[in-house]
């Protein structure tokens, strides 16, 4: 479990946001009802590149 991730319980719809990583990163956290929580899904967002980053990307592409 990484820092600043949101988890949601499927059985009671409880939601929790974790600000620190746990000692055991291999398991998902458990809800107060006992069910295992899953990561909250958020759709990927399309972002516009800034002019500076776009210039660097074009320059690298033109080099090859």
C-alpha cells in the first residue's frame, strides 16, 4: 500500500485514505466490518503538456 491512496470497501461502501504506507505492503487493508478493501478507481485524465515540455519532446523526436 503506497502513500496517499484511497481504498473502498465493497460490502459497506466505507472509504479510507491512507497517508502513510503500511509495514506489510502485500495485503490490502481491512475495513471495520472485516472485509478486505480495494483501491478506489479513478479514470485516467488527459492533460495538456506545457510549452516547455512540449518543446523538449519535439527536440528529442527530431534528433532521432
